């Protein structure tokens, strides 16, 4: 029968891994999930497809153009493009069934049909946590978030990273004091300080028709240096008296105090007055996280505090604070930089290789190991021993057990360490001890 | 600011759970994954969106109508409707990077826009395993599959279930012997024996213009009774000499022998000659699994052997055997029948409740517990103690620790069992022992 063959391929901008990579990806995902659960977050899962009118309630902006939309029957549908909008809808919809403050984590795929380019994905995993209050949410929550980021990235195997913290109210109050009503453009400029340098920042500010005195004050502000305490002190000595600035400074001071109490080392977090984040969403504390040795990767974990999560779906006031890890992009970049460390390259602990006519005993042995929770494969195909060992090698399996007539006669198991080549003849009890 | 409120709701046919249910769902998913890994299966993950021409290479059939399709730019896209077609494409595409026999598991969401009805979902999780051979795959693999089903459902907390096994070659050979060339209709009828009963099966067979002698032989065949050995013996004594029947019978005999070796109790599996499964895909062994006390739920885990996985994408011959658990539907039905048992209703082991001005000590205590891997929440909001305990109760948290000035003075921790109300004043060491 001759058939037409369709070339097997996937769309550009989608990540697909071979199993040895997928194991690493899943280990990272599991580590993130474990950390989120360790800090008391509960899981939710929402549909990938929702009504377009619900997902796009906010409307407008760059995001809308990137959304996958389509019709089915007479309904306009859309694929979720983040996990925050579904969270807002979820909390509004299930409000009476939830307990507040509501700590939820959500790990899932989201979709953005943006222009395809290296390191950008149209389907990617987000790993989000948010703490949602009913009417109010204590500022201490903002100080716990960095300890979750710290714990997570430590467990992912990183040491040199910095969680940068700022407060949007401090920025807003500062610009109000300068008489700048719409600070959108200025914020966008100072956010680029690390990328474009101070001279270009000054130039851009001049192009925004700011006078020299104002620009000097902005430059002085974004160059505030020293320890976190010193930075807070410098902010205080600016003598800005408006309410929003004072509120922001008080929050930042409180967060700084408790971040320490939560055990984040001074090395791993820093107040950074140039961090602004998304311009219309966050209202207080904001976070970005950078790998010290790989600043080009950009922020690997970001988020912040918002006044009102679900204003498009409910009149209930729901303030919150949260962060997101874009795991697909992070994995891609770490992989490119050869920074990914495996706990184990294979999920299979041991492979049982039966010699001819020893299959029943091999199966029996596998059952014992599996009942003890040891990931075990049996090589079930016929063939030469060399081919069987080759299989174990290719899959990076740590141990093999050969079952032949000799071993069966002696009730012993020939355990071979596939990395070192060391081989020992063991009793079942010794075998279990070795493999645990 | 007055805004329009969009009613928060999801599409019909989509499942969304509150966190206490989601925890149970995730526990089931984790149990399935652990079992798949314990039997040596490796993870893969494929895009939810693929090129329509690739996903629909096979074309035709009921499925095609149910597929979510749309255009983006000039490309026809579709959402995956199962995990088997993506597996076929994956194996063909990554052939040279994979090691055969290739054991993969895949747990993910699939999409079918079928007519919405109770217990049917348009987005649902499938949990699949398959073993794919390069050119050949030993029949012993078919015998290992039931042991994976057995282990998985035992671990999910079930005892009374039956894995029903049949072989399509036995059916094909039997119908060939009867002179029935196209057995599609007959198979569809006998597949319904459990649902419609023997009399209606006979009636339907008469409507298919089969003569009485033939119908009698079919009825005799599907009523073959006894132990698995007795059934095999009865099949043998039919004296059918065609190659396909003999091959099927040999396979079924071999599978029956090794299923026992793999440790599946006789109570939990049974040869059932009425099991046929999807008509154009499976070519050898087929499986269905039923809860003995809830036959109405239908098969909770099904699958089988196929000659050629990826004929639409490669000329490489890739035989395989696999099964699938439709977890969303299964969860829904178990939940409806109140059959779901929780290991733990909450993921949070302990909540720390600080009295006024004891926040620093509460945070410190939480850090110690979290570093020991204990899922810990701190109640961070201000308020009365009653409200704080109420929060712990609502979330079903097992333990609370009260931190007040007295406890701090004595360096002790007041651990309260939230179920029994028992309270003890413990040192940190005793606390850790109690919570482990």
C-alpha cells in the first residue's frame, strides 16, 4: 500500500524536547511546584480556551493583537495569553467558595501568536503564584514573596542571583513632586538604564522636553547607591512630603525589614529604583530577578502588588501580590548557556536484562523492585547481550541487573553500575539496599 | 470609576475545580505519573496547537468534525484531539534521536468540540503510555501493560476492577472462518453485549442478514465461559485452522501466561471475547478496564496493540502497544459517585498564627519548618484569633502553631491538632518530630 507521507514537523515558535531534555524540564517544574506548595499555595487549573469577551474584558494593548481567537458554533473563543486574567475571572466566579487571603499557584501553558524569533515562544509555561486579599492584604505578604523566589531559585541550583525590589508609589510620588503628571514616558526611559546607559537616558529625557533641573533630580534619584538601608535613608532625605511618596517609602521600608526576617540573604536582594515593570497594572511593590553572571537573560522572575485584581468581573475589591516564572523561555536560555544541571539524567533507576529463557525470573525481580518504588525497566526484546547493554547506555540508566541461569541457581543478582562498570553478585536484600 | 462588569463564567463542557478538588485531581495525576515512571516510561510533551495538515493527515471520521480548527496568518491550525497522533508525528520527526523500544508517557490536555452533555468534556486530560518498537516489538510487552494498569489503579485506591483482554486477530480469524469478510458491523454488535443483552444481540445479527447457523456460532463464541485457561482451551477446540486465528490465539495464550508472571491477580484480569475496541486502529491485543461495582462508568482505561503507529509520517514500520486513562471524565464520575478518597485534604501541613507583635518569631519559625520541607503557611493578616483559627479550619489544615509572648519567653511552640483540638507545648526538636 503506497500512501502519501505528510512531513512530520511542528509550528515555529513552539518548543518540543526529546525525553532526556524533557526530564530536566520536568525536574525544574517539579522544583517550582514543591516550593510553591511549601509556602502554602494551593493549586488551580483553568481552561486553555475561554470566551473571548471574558478573556478580553480589559481589551486594547499589544497583547490583543497576539491572541489566538476563533469561532466555534456562534461563540467567539480565545486561548488564554497569561494566567492572571483567568485568575481574576476564577476568583470573581468562585468568590463564595474561596477562603481569603487566597494563595493559589497555577502552572500551565499560555499562548501568544507574536512574531516568531529566537528564544521567543508562542506556547509557553507560566508558573504563577498570587496572594489575593478580600478588601485588604497586609504589606507583609509583599515581603514573603522574595523569600519564595529565593527558595525556588536556590532549589533550582542557582546561587548568584539578585531579586530587585522597588515600589511604584515611591516612583509616582517622586514624579508628582517634580511636577510630572504623566510619568509613563519617563518610567519607560529609566527602566532602560541598565541596557542603554546613563548618557542615553539623559538624552531621552531631554527629548521629552524636561528642563535641566528636573533631569538632574531624576538622574540623582536613579543613581541612589549603597546598602538597602542607605538607599532608604537617601530616599527619606529627599524631603518629599506628598502622601503617595510617604506611603510608598513606608511600604518599601517595611518590606525591606521583613524580607530579612524571611531569611533572604542581603546578597540576593536589592532595592533598585529603576525597576518599574508593566505600567498600568502594578500599584505598589514590584520585583524582578536577575542571574548575576548572565544579565543578558533578563528578568527570570517578575511580579508585584496590584490594588484590584478583578475589577472587570466583580465590584468586590481584591488586592493582591504575585510573581510569575516563564519556564519555557528560562529553560531555553539556560539550555543555550549550558547552565542546566540534572539531578538524574534518566528516570529509570535500573534495567533488568534477562538471558535466554530467564524471562520469568526477570519479570519476578522487576515486580519486587517496582513494589519497592524503584523505577525499573525490563529489556523484553530478543537479541544479543551487547545490544541490550547498548540500550541501557543510550538511555543513561544507572544500573543493570543481569539474570541468567547461574544467577537463578544461586538466587543472586548481578548488579552492574553502568557508569563505573563495577559489578557485584548480590542477594535480593543487598540489591534493594544498593538501589535505595 | 464605574466600569462595565463582564459576567465571569467559562464555556460549557470545560471542567474547573475549586482548590480542595484540584488537590484530589492532582494526587490522582501524580499517582498515574509515578506508576508510569516506575515501569520505565519517559516523559514527552507536545504542542497543543499543530498544523492542521499534520494532525489531520489521517483524515475523515467522526473525530474530524469535532476538531477545533482556525487560521492564524496563512496557516491552518488545529488543537490536538488525542495524544496518539502527536506521538506518531513525534516519533517520525525525532526518530534518529530516540532509542527503541521507545517507552513514553504523556499526560496533557486534548480538545474535542463535541456536543456538550453531562460527563462529557471538550477539554480533558489524557494519561497515555505507549511502547514503540523499531520494525518489531515482542508480544511480552502486551503482557506487561495489564500489570501497569493493575499497579496504577491499586495505587489510586481501587480493589475491585477487571482488566479485560482480547485479541483482534482471534476475532478476525474467527469471522474469516465463518465466511464474514467485513466484520465491522458484527463487531459493533457483539461489543454491545453487556449493554443490550444476548437477545438484542441476536436480533441485530439477524438484521445483518446472517444465517441461523452463523448466528449460533457467534453466540456460542461470545458466550465462551470459565477461567482464562478454560477460555483458551475452548478457543483451541473450535478447530479453526486459518493463520490469523492461530497467530491471535498464540498471542493471547502468551499474554495470559506472562500477565500472571507480571503479578496481576487472576481476580483482576479476564479474557473477554466481546471486547473489540476502535475498529480500524488496533491489530492485536486489546484492553478495557472496568470497576466491578460501577460498570455504568464504562471502561476507565483502554488500549491495545497496533501494527503501524506512524504510517502517515514515515515509511519506517513502528509497531506499538499502549493505553490511555481519560482522567477528567474518570475524576468527574468518581466524584459524582463519591468514590474519591483523599490522602490529604490540604497540601498545607501547618499554619503559624502569630499573636500581636510576634510576627518576627512567627516568620523565623516558618523558615525553619520550610527548610525541613514542611508545607507551612503563616497567617499574616491582622485580626482576632478566632478569625485566624477559622481560616485554618476552612482550609482543612491539620496543625496550627500559636506564637505568643509566653511561647517566645519559654522558647516553646504551642502545636494544636486542628482535628482533635489536642494542644502541646513543644521544643523545636519535638515540633519537627511531630510534624514529620
